[in-house]
C-alpha cells in the first residue's frame, strides 16, 4: 500500500500563495498518476488537478486553471500544488491522491488518499 501525507496548508489572505506538498511512502511514486482534490464544508469533494506518472501531462479544474500548478518529483516521491492568487472560495480541505489509471479526474478511480490539509483563504 501507499501512504500519502500532505503538508503546507494554513491560513492566507486573498491574493496570497501557498504550496502544498504530498509525501509518498510504501511504493515508488512514478507508478501512479497523482491528483489533488478538495472538499469544503457541506459540499462534495471536487477535482482540482492531476498529473500523469512521468509529468508528461497535467489537467486542471476550470476554477483553478491559471492559478494553480501541480508538479511532481518522482526521485523524491513528492507531489506539489502551487496555489497562487488564492480566493476565499478556495477554502477547503485539500487531499492528495494516487491512481493506477493513466489519467482520470474521477475521485472514485483513485486508490490512495492522504489525510487532508486545511487551506483557509480570508477575504
């Protein structure tokens, strides 16, 4: 099994930036496409971004496109989400997840999940 642990969340003012990190253990990260999801209180979990196994492709939700960047460093078994120009509506618990699929935005197809990290953006 793969263990994923997120870090880097916190409180930031609107317009600010945060960088989330996801550390993987158990297996080499290059076997998985990796994604970020988020869930706000009272709302369904939503897709944020995904990156393919070898970082050959990325895809973003329209709500974060142009502001967020997903990246990975397979040698370090790390995945990152750089979040710029943050908005209050970005406030949520953010989850790192891995899938054996080549590419998917469907959370139901992700096999491994981190515990989540709170991101709060104040207005």
